[in-house]
């Protein structure tokens, strides 16, 4: 299940990186694409939550980070829906935390017996 979540988040990362230049410059993006990015990330988060409920306590950090990342993404989506330009600090926070969360998930996926402590 963890490998599936890692694969889904790899797809989410590719989608995010493809819309990042447009959002960074303040250009509008197709409305369905950020929604697809968000729905796919929710599916990946659900897989991580299921793995954590199955007993993998290492993933609690990822779940906590995912909550913050999702809230930042929703904020970016609301601002885009209103036609406002996304603040660069908000965008960098979303991307930076997503990179950290993806790295931790990859570490745990590829090292099944590793811990952070």
C-alpha cells in the first residue's frame, strides 16, 4: 500500500510541477487541472492513512504534514478562484512542505524498517 501511495504522490508531484510556472507568473491555469491535482493527492493521502491504520506509526509525520499542505493548497485554490494572484510565500510553503513530505514518504517506502529516531 505504501508503494502505491508513493506512486500516486509521484504523479501528484509531476502535475504540481507542470502547473507551478503558470501559477508563479500569475497566469491562469485550466480549472480542472488543480482540482485533479488535489483529488489525486487526497487519494494518495487516503492510502497513507490506511497504511498508518494498519500499524505503520512512522507515517504520522506524513499525515500531519499532509494536513498543512492540503490547507495551503485549498487556500491557493480559493485565491485562484477569486482571480487573485497567489502570494509567492504561500506557494513556496506549499511546494516546500510537499517536497519534504514526499522525501519522507520515499524514505519510509524504500526503507521499510527505518525510523526517524
